[in-house]
C-alpha cells in the first residue's frame, strides 16, 4: 500500500500554500495512484512515479486552515494522510503615512491581515521591498524613492505578497510628492504684516512657510494657497531686519531658500 512521507509545496517549500500551487507528495509505492484526496475534494494528479505524485491545490480549497491529503490507487486502496495548511490571502487596510517624498521615500507601516508569511511589499510602479513580518496585522518597511516622478503628486498602490498570494491592488494607496520650488517672490522685501506673493511649483499640500532672518532666527508665516503655483504669505513678526530667506514645505520636503529682506 502507498505510504506518504511528506508534502512539499513547490512555491513555499513547506507543507503550506494556496490554491493554484503545485504540491509534491513524496513516499513509497505511489506508482498506481489515480487520485489525490485533498480533504473532501478529489484531484487528478499532474504527475505520478513510484516515489512522487504531484498535484495542483484546487480552487475549492478552504480560505485557510488544515486539510488532510492522501492518495488512492486505481483499485481504491488509500494511503495514510498528512496535513497541508492552506494559507489565507493577505489583505491591506491602511498605512501609517499617506504621503512620502519622491526624492527619498521613507519609513512606513502597512496594516492588514494574514501578513506572517510575507516576503515583499509592492509600491505600485516604484518598486518592491523585501520584508519579514513578525506580526500578522502589520509590517514596517522603507518605501523606495521615486526619482523618475514627473507630476507633483504620484499615487501608488501598496500591496503585500505572502505564501497566500498578493493582496488586492488599489485597496491601500500612498502619494509621492515632489519637493516644492520657489521661482520668485513679490515684493522681495517687507516688514511684519506685509503680504508676499510666492510663485513656484509643486505647491500642493503646503503645511508651512518659514521666514528666516539675518540672525538665522525663524518664524512660521500665515498663508493662503492661490493654486499649485502660487501662495500669499504674511511676513511674521519678531524677526531681525536684514537679508533672509523664505522656504516652503510639503510632504515632498523643503523648497529652495528664496532671498527675502526683512525691513
């Protein structure tokens, strides 16, 4: 009678896998195998020798959990059964950050379910990052930079691949931001309370505008966005007179330091 000694999923190299994986059944007296018994499902082998039978995990496999696997011969004799563990497909539910600088990428934590057998996190067209999750519901990784980005904001789908497959794309997203750039200010000098028009690019999601004075002291300015290329800021009080700078900050980082004189 046939005897099974081990089950090896050729994708995971363990006795764990997902529907669609090829599994090797190793043992003795397997040459007369005519079917594989995968729990209550009968599967036709894809290969049979005296010491090995291969089959594909059926789509009817449970979402997760243990399944007994045995083989039966053309005379109806059935071998012993060994356990095979169906690994659930991962899902993602969100990120610890909503945006990243395109120039550098950065640290992020992905949240979801069924992460423990994860091997990589995919960040859209930006690239993949190898991971080794230690928790089932989250994994921390360093998202890669996006140096080829052209638009001010590039939205990327974040997925995770595990032994159970790859999570659905589009469920969790992250935005890459180019750093803002100041091209001009008008006027180029002013005193506390004056309005200054700041022109530039990638003024999306501006969170701070910083005025630096001649003594390197800084102050945050109140501002109003006019569009993606223009801002109106109010010169803050408490700064020393003389040559200084203006800097705009977004999730993409700091802009260049644009000259401005406090009068």
